[in-house]
C-alpha cells in the first residue's frame, strides 16, 4: 500500500477549493485513503496549520467551523515527531533554505518510508533533490 505524508497545502487545496485544477486530485487522494487504497500520514502540527489556513481564507466563522470539522473527518493518521526528527528537520531546513515547518513533513515522510505530497511548488523546487517527494499538480 502506498504511504504518503501530506502537508497543509494538500488539505487546504481540497477543503477550500482554492486551486480548481487540484481540487479533484486532492479529493481523489482522500477517497483512496478512505477506501484503504493508500495511507495518509501527517504530523500533529498539521492541525494548527490547517486551522490557521481556514482562519485566513474563510470570513464566515460558521463555515470555517464546518470546514475544520470536515478536516478532522479526513482519514489522516497523525504522528508525533521525535527529538531526532526535529533535529533533522532543523538541519535540513538550513541546507535547503526552507522553513522548519515544510521540511518537517518531508523528514517525517523519509522516516516513515513514505512519499511527501505537497502543493507547495516553491518547497518542491528547493527539496526535490533529497527525494521521496511529489508535487501534486
């Protein structure tokens, strides 16, 4: 079974419908995970990032809460990063010139034997050389 680590860009594209060309791809990914066609993994930090993304993209608080509830119903397995993974994320972020946030998803994917899926083209361009990453798009 394919294993993917996803970041906030993937979730937000799907629930906010912000990039029309990618909405169907993200929704297909979530459906495949619900049907046990793949495993979706992410760090606990995803919950804060998605909440923040909803906050700054949706003005209606009731709709924002519905979007957040929809997110929590997605088939994502949340894991905690170890101290070692935090250290690797920090070091790699320096080498790549990226944020620790973005890099931590990638390092998690490598640790989990998974592929990191992102819609963040800027991060992808900087980090594709270390492998185990796909740009959804």
